[in-house]
C-alpha cells in the first residue's frame, strides 16, 4: 500500500528532483542551482534529523528503545514528514530550480 501518492502539488519545478526526492541528489542539485549555502546547510540538517528519527523508530519497532511503536505509526510518520517537508522546505527551492532549468534551455538553444 502506497502511503504517499504523487501529485503535482509536490513538484518543486525540477524533473530531476521530482523524480527522486532522494536527499543526496536533491542536495547536490540545490547547490548546482545556486541555493544559498546557509539555507542548504539547514536543509541538510533537516534531512539528517529525519534519518536519525527513522533509526530511533526502527529501534522502537524492534523493542530496543522504550515507547513501542507500530509499522503503521512509522509509515504515517514518514508520510506526514515527507508531505510537509516537500510542500514547505523543498518548495523554497523551486525558484532556484526553475532558473537553472531556464538557463540550461537557453544554453542549449
């Protein structure tokens, strides 16, 4: 069962990033697009916090940390996090991605 179905509202204006939303490639493309360095570092920190939280949730699922949780709870957490992250934090990158794409199209002409 898919928790998060793709919708155009999640588009950040870059087919490359929209197709993946994997952190390393997203961060690389943000840098290439000229996203401000300080904001990029903050964005990367947010990604790292999610990875840390997923490890904690996994440990809770396995009973290695207090506060048991279920797979459904983990799925809902990830769905909510991704949706909110894309619609808020990632959307801030959209103008940078659009400028980069426009400049690449201009270079190809």
